[in-house]
C-alpha cells in the first residue's frame, strides 16, 4: 500500500519468518552457531529461549535452510499442543515415514526408532525442531522427547532435538531433571541494544531496497523507547509509522510521528478522548 510512496520494493517490517530479513546481532549469530554445533556434533538436544518477538522463529527457519537436504532429514513441529502420541506421529510423517493413525504408543515409538535407523543408514542425520515449545501442556510430551533421545547408535544420537520457546520453557524443563540433564546446550536471546535497534531498522529498509533515508536520526530513540529492543515491536511500530506517514503525506518519519504512532498503539489517544468525554459529562451534569 505504501511501498511506492516510500520507494520500497517490498514491505520491510512484516512479522513473517523470512530469512532474507534476519538481522545478525552478535547474540543472533551466537545462537545460530550454537544450534548448528549441536546438530553437527550430534549432541542430542538444545534449547533456545527468548522473549516473545525476539527473533527465535526466524532463527529456526535460517537453521533449517542451513541444513543441507543431502545430509539432514528435518522436521519442524509447529503445533506442540498435540497429544504426546500425535506429536510423535507428526514427527514420523515429517521425517518421511508412515505410521497408522490408530497405532499404539509402543508401535509408534518402535516405528520412530526404525525410521531414525533408516535415516542414519542413508548417511543422513535426523533433526527435529519444536517451535513455541513453552506451549507444551502435557508432561508426557517431554517424556516422549526424553525417550526419543535414548535412540543411539555407536554412542551417537540418532536424532538431534532443538526446543525453541519463551523463558517459561526453561522453567518447565527444570521440573523434569531426567530430561533437563539431556539438554546439552542452552541459549537465551535478549532484547536488542539501542544501537542494534537502529541497525535493525536500517537493515530491514536496506533489504527492502530503500532508495533514500526514511527515518530521521531523532526517531530511533523513540522507536527504542516503545519497543525496548524487541524486534517484533519494532516491526509493528515502524510498519504503522510508514502507513501513517504515507497518509499524512510527510517526506520522512521523525520523532514526533513515532511518538504519535506509539501513543496510538498504546491506546493513549483513546484513553485521552474517553477522559475528555467524562469531564464534559461531569460539567454538563453540574
């Protein structure tokens, strides 16, 4: 809608896991490096946590893209709220195997083991990534993951499990010591710094082929004040700022426009209007 106005080839602040738009802060590079290390060294399991909107899902897409299809068989689990049995059956399906929908837990697990051995014999490594793992409500699912890590051959795991989730994921796993001990590596993504938040905005604009400066220097402090360095919040704010700027016919996005949009997103303008109505009502009643 506003791309032509701002001379952009595409929208720069979409909240979709498009690897082209990933901003490589030092901690995002470290997170990916550690996950790749766990996979290549067959360490068994890893856990990546971070606040909502910190870029975890985008990192999983980059990770999967990095894993060559000739060397790895991958499964990306996007619905961790499935029952433990359904979770394993979906895993089997994504890894290229089949199992009857009515199969018992024992039969399902035997089939998973057979499939992992088959993948290993084809000189590949099975990698299972579970996104939004903090949403797993049943302890039985974590128990299935623990048992899955018992599948080994010549002291090497037949599968690498990577759990991605919000901070509460760590608390859930801490309550299951026998599973927590299997987590070979942990990493927590923090919010971007002030300087990184500015670089993040500039990187997204550059990726969208911006032909000129759009955000003024004084706008970035306000962007950070609202977002606190959380990428998803930055995306939401900047996207709306571009839309409002287009509607207002401005040539740049400055601090005042960001303040206006941030207030709108917080609902402050609505609250002010409601307060004014209440005050007028009181005056009338008097």
